[in-house]
C-alpha cells in the first residue's frame, strides 16, 4: 500500500467521532515516554562522562562467563558501572512519569497517598547517590561509594517509614 494511503488511514482514524481520547493520549504518552527515556539517559550519561565519570566500561572484546553449572553463558563486550545503572533508573523514572502524565493528562499521576512520597523518596535517593558517588569515584573510593549507596537507601527508607500515611 502506498505511503499516501497509510497517511490517509491514519488521519481517518483520528477523525472518527467515536475515537477514545484515552487511547490516543495513552499511545502518545507511551511513545513520548520511550523517546524521552533515550534522550534523558543519553543527556545524563553524556553530562557525567564530560565530568570524567565513567558510566560504562568497554572490555574491547566480547567476554563470556559460564554460570549455573555450565547451563548458562552470558557474553558481553562491556558493562555499566553503578553510576551508569543509577542513571538508567533515574532516566526510567523521569520518562515514566512524563509518559504517565501525558496519558492521564495531568501532572499529579499518583492515586494512592503514599505513592507520591515513595516515588520522590526513591528519586531523591538516586540523585543523592549519583552526586555522592561521582565525588567518591573521582577519589578512587569505590567501596565507600557502595557504603554510601546502602546508607542513602537506608536513610530514604527511614524517611519514608516515618512520613507515610497509615
């Protein structure tokens, strides 16, 4: 089918009278959320890389590890660092929030009273860990950054437990 016909069918779909706007905004939120995930992740990764923080280690060749009694083989040519994983989680949280906000057509996407508190507690803990680990890893204090991860997570959990509504 020619491209012009596909565009016509798409326009016809949006012109239908019984079109469910929830489906349109749900699809739009999903698409924009996925695109935002890529751009936000690359932006944060590039920002930290420009500061000299290593977020991904390239092995230079493919390395395979056999585990599970020889039943499972995992091959990769690189690995994310702990800051790289934190950036991925932070990007996923931001883009997920953006996609859901578009789908629901409102900024407050939280239905449960403790959901907003939990989301922002995790968000703040991730941001705090990225800042602390950036400084500690520049000083080659890898083990201290792992201890900071546990400490920040524990403080976030304590804050959530004290603040949540029962």
